[in-house]
C-alpha cells in the first residue's frame, strides 16, 4: 500500500461493525467525506442485516441511496470464513466419489448444528430482541446449508469476477427452492434462568433454542429433510454438518424410518460429519465386522483431525475467520460475502415464521442449562444424528 500511495494510488476499505440503524448515516458520511478518488473504495458491513424482509430492504435501500454500488459492498458473515465452511466446495469437487453420493438417492438427512454451552449473560437485552433464529439460524446455518445443497460450479477459479457470482448464483437457487418455514416445522425452547437477566422481560417468549426442518425442492434433494439446530446454554460447544446416508432397506420413495425394521436389526448408519468447532475435523462412520468369530456389524469411524494432520503449518495455515474474510475483501474476493438478493431470499424463508411467533406469542419449551435442549428437540436431534 505504501508503494501504491507513492505512485498516487490510495485504496480505502471501511468496516461497519455498528447497529444497523446507523448503517445509512455512516455510509452517507463515508461517501461524502472519506472516499479515495485515486483508488478503490469498499464497504464491509457486519450483520445483522435487518430483522425481516422489510427492514432488510430498508437497509439495502439506504446503502444504495448513499451511493454505494453492490460490487463495493461486502456483507460479512464470519462463518463463511471458517476453515471447514471454506472446505465444503473443494471437498465436494476434489473427491469425485462423493459426487455420486451427494444427493437424495444416497443421503437420508442433513443436520446442521450450532451449540453454545453459555447463555446470554451480559447481552440478554440485545438477544431478546432477536432470538436464536435471527441470531444464528437465518444467517450462519442457512449459509452452510447453501454450500451443502448447491449445484457445483465448474471450477473455483476466478473468485474475483464471474466465478464469484457463479457461486453466489448457485446459493440463491438453493434459497429459492426452500419454502417459507412454518411454526409446525420447528421445536422452540428457552433455558431455565433466561429471564433472570434484569435486561430480559419476565414474560419473554424469545427462544434460546430452535430446531427447524425444511426441504430443498430440487431434483438432487427431493424428500431429504434439512434440520438446522441452534441453542444456548446446552451441554457442549460445537458446530457441525452431519450427512446421514440411507440404510440398504431405505429408499427415497419411502424415507420414513418408522416403516423400516428396528434399528437393532440394522447395521449402524453411515455418516459424514464436517465439524467446525471446537476442533476442526472430518469423520466418516462406516460399518465393519466385529473382530473375532462373530459377524455383527459395528460402527467404525475414520477421522481427519486438522490440528494434528496439518500441524506443520501452525496457526498461519488456519487463519482466523475474520482475518481470512477481510483479506478477501482487500483482494476483491466476493465469493465469501453475502449478496443483496441472497439476503432477501433468506429473509423470505424466515419472515413469515418470525411474524407468526411474534403475533401469537408461542411459548417455548423449557430446558435446563447444560442439557441437550427441550425434550422434543432432543428427539429431533436423536432421530437426525
């Protein structure tokens, strides 16, 4: 940058990690007073990007009215910078045998989970105005779903130009194929003690846990349930993508587990798990014969642990998610950022649900701190995982 400055070029990148109601004024101020006339100008915007379809549209309109073009706006979701999320497309592309299995003919269900073992202590007032669906599911988990469900691009090259839009176009196609979520598609919970926070109303019905099931209505994923699970004050801190493969007696035409022979009479399910945290890993659970003279099938897990497998690279080999994304913005890599139409399609999926919950004041199920969530949510987790 020093060399560019000496040659007369000055590039500027602005990062807005401020309340969304301040986006418009800040964007106008930057546009009117801080722009470089001899280089590029880029605006990185931190979530939340509104609270529903209407507020998102207002925020987008304010950025446009302030003179910012879509090509210069980088909406950041730090989950898109996590190593394992960055690895989803390369993993699919560079392992051709998985391409034959990455569809509803072979996969029974997909579960994407983000658990936190702490509550909302210290930020209850902010959280109560958003809830777990807005805070995690509508953005982080839905973005991961898009990378799992999207049709593969021909290549991952050219992330600066058309390649970037090819990836984001494919994600938008996934969002278009998901119907708006209904209340009956969800299990909602709130941990005991949430309303003890003085900044949270005593009668709050804001969910701190949600399990949401949806379908991606494309030929590849017809009939496959995608379940997004997020919760606070649970038994562990973890985030993962879990793909469960169909049992031999299951078929896409009759996917109901209740119509198959009991689990005890079947071999254990094959599962592929991409874990984001607390440690990054990829594991594949298969079935093998138990050692000795018996012929019982038992599960065996093959696991790649990033920390041990790539320890020679050290921390530099696994950069922080924000460091990766901000460097990407400096390099004009737009594939790791959220496009305006992506936002609108994502809010289309969840806005009717959020409005219904706010209108009817659905009371979430109670669960204890350190548990796996409400009873019904636990059932969802057990059936999917």
